[in-house]
């Protein structure tokens, strides 16, 4: 008696499989409209098809013996699986739209949003994209636009920068007054940097920025020559002599030429003899290093009167 029941179960399973395939094809063809939503008509058709499937399953079958066969348990389980999968597909069809569709919808919403109004004072004319121009902006006096650009109309300077609001300040007026102590500290730093960088021009510029008064230039020249003569390293000493002579060179020069010559004269008159006791080789140093450096800046006719007789150049 087991064989007829097994045959009936297989026949019912094939019938359910055929109906399920038809239901799945119907759902796939009618589950999503063009706008990504499920229409009401397709839902009604799915409901009718589900009811037909139930009627087909539970319809009593009359066998050859004249009595009806009830659906088997395997057919009921299969039917429940088909109905649950159909419901899941219906629910999934009501989810989010595809990514490409969502992007199009987002762009459409952004285009429909109204553009913000410009801030007050920024509606006088249409500048380049991304730039705005203020109202009542007057061109300052003497303003010249760059080549290829027209002069702007209605432009005014910001508060505090009007024409004539600031007075011209001479850089020499903003420099602190000369202080011998401050200048000597700066001079020590200049000698230290000169021994490392060997840049005589930069050292002269630093002295020029100190604005030493003319009345102190001769005495400061004597002090610089004394410091240079006391240097025991020949390379650094020659740099220091060149620095002292360079104070009278350039336009404008750091020191007046006449004051530098007076400082050289004071060095030989007041310092040279006493310094020879500390530096026995000083006469040879002056003759080989200092005199040629001075002659590179001053003519012999100008520098000879300031030198001792043994150092004068014919």
C-alpha cells in the first residue's frame, strides 16, 4: 500500500512545482513598475493566483476507487515554502530603489530647491563665478589697474586706509638713537659672524643700519682697527682689516671717508706704539696686511699723511 501513496506524493509535488514556477514568473514580471514601486493591480493578481493555488492543492481528488485523496504532508510543506518565498519577494520589491535611481532622484531634488539669496550689498552687478563685489566701492586716487584689466567702478578703500590717512615714515626716523654700549655689543656680534661667514659686505651693512653719528665715526674706526690688530688668526685678521676699510666704501657709505682716515690716524698716533708691546709682530702685520687694504680704498695721497713715515707709500 506504500507505492500508491508515494506515487501520489510525487505527482502532487510536480503539480506544485509547476504552479510555483508560474507564480514566480508572474511575480517577476509584475513586481516592480518603472518608478521602483509595486502597483495595486499586480498585488491583486498575486492574491488571486495564491487563492487558485490553494484551491488546487486542497481540491479533493477522486481516485479510481471513487474516494477522494487528501493532500499529503509533503505537499503541504512544499506549499508553505512556495507561499513564504512569494511573500518575501513581494516585500523585497517594496524596498529602496536602485542606486542609480536614487542618485537621479537626489539630483532632481537638489535642482528643485530654491537658490539662496545673495547677502546684502552683493547684488550690484554680476562678477565672475564665485566672486561678489561690494556696493559703493570707489577707485582710490592714483590707482592703476594691472595690464589687461579695466579699472573697477565704485570702489572705495576699507576704513582706515583712505588716501592720506597714514603719513610716510622715513626709515631712518624709526631707528633708535645711537648708544655706544649697544653699538659695541652689535660690533662683537658682527666680528663673530664675519669670522664664520667671511661676508664683509653684510658686516658693513649691519654697521650702516646702526646710523652711527659722524662725531663718533672716527673713534669707532680706531676701536675696530684695534680689535682687528689684536686678532691672532691671520685669516680672520685680514677680514677685519677689510671690514674697517670697507666702512668708507659704497654709496652711501657706513662712515664718512674723512672720518675713517681720521680714525686711522688716531690708531697710529694713540694705539700703535702701546699695542706693539702686546703684539710684537704688529709692524710686519701692518705693513703686509693693513696698508695694502687701505690703499685699495683710499689713494696714497690721502692715506699717507695719516701713516707713520716708515709705512708711507711713495
